[in-house]
C-alpha cells in the first residue's frame, strides 16, 4: 500500500506537494470515488484517476545505460532510428530517459518509469554533477579554458562555473581531450560551450552522472541501480534543489 499522493507523483503527473493539492481540490478518484483527504493509501489493484484520466501503475524501476553514439534519447523515433529503449527488450515497464544525451554523445544515461524521481533530477535547481570528456578540434588556449571555468555567455544565458582539465593533446592532429565537469543540463551545452571558444567537439562522452559511472559496462549495456544508488541520487538532487530554492 502506498500513499495516494506518492502514487500520483510517481506517475510523473505532479510533484508530491502538487499531488496533495490535486487531492484536496477533488480532482482525484480512487475506484470511481472522489477522495479529498490526504491519509488514503492505495494498492496496486486500485484504479486511480486524476482529472478523469486513469494513471498507469507500475513498480518503479531504475537502470543505468551506457548509451552508444548513434542512438536517440527517446522511446520512439518516427525516422526508425535506434532509440535508448531498444536496449531493454525484456523490460515490460514503460521506462524513459532522464534527460537527454545527443544522438552522437555516448555515456551514462539513467532510465526509469518513476516520474517523481525523473522530475526531481531534471529540476532546474538540481545540481547533479556531470563529468564529460570531449575530443575537440584544435587545442584551446589556457585562457579559453579559463573562460569555460568561469562561465561563458551562450544564447540562453551564462553558464555556471565549471571544472576543466586538459587530459591530452595531439599536436600533429591538432586535437585535444578535455574533461569538463558541469552541474547544469542545457541542450547541447558542452558542444555549445566549446563552440563559444572556437573549438568544435568531435566526440563527446558522459563519464559520470552524480555518483554513477560507466564502470563494468560496455557501450550498449545496462544494469539496474541498487536501492542505495537510487537513494543517493535522490538525496543529492533534493539537497541542491532545497539549497537553491
Ligand atoms: N552536452 C552536449 O553538448 N551534448 C550532450 O549530449 C550532453 C551535454
């Protein structure tokens, strides 16, 4: 048995607090009956409706996928390209990616059916640390990398301070391997940051997301998160959302 507001939140419809409001406003039905008090618990067999629409009930599941390049971070693609859910043929739950990695970016991607968890991690104030390794065209100057560290102006605003480390460079081929640690998750952020200092990203990989790394996985492989990892990630996100609110 789970609290009604938790079940609504896990379905990804609203935060737990907003779910409580929906209940108080009389917008939630359990087995056809409007519920307005907050203490109610429901089991898997109870039919829950929000605004007359039945919500899907599934046990929450959490996976880490080592996304390969050339895959869309989506559950379907109208052009028939490979999507991240293709790597989970035996999983019956309706999982989806938490955020996105570009088609050509590889690395750590979380997959879940827990809408509350996904919304929390993708919250604009959530500051989960993400570690990227980029291969760039050309060798950025030290002062250019300093700009990335301090925050650089992009068309959607200045980026937050980042940590930047030159890992290696190839003078002959004029390429570099650079590690970039950021907390934000804007669209194509890493590629745009490097473009802003005049260097195209040739290859990009997300090596870490919060506490999760690619250790033990090959590209295209996935594993289930441990309950401890789920707890840790939730705590990390909650802490930063509260700190920044
Ligand atoms: N930044 C990018 O530019 N691309 C990604 O896929 C992730 C972060």
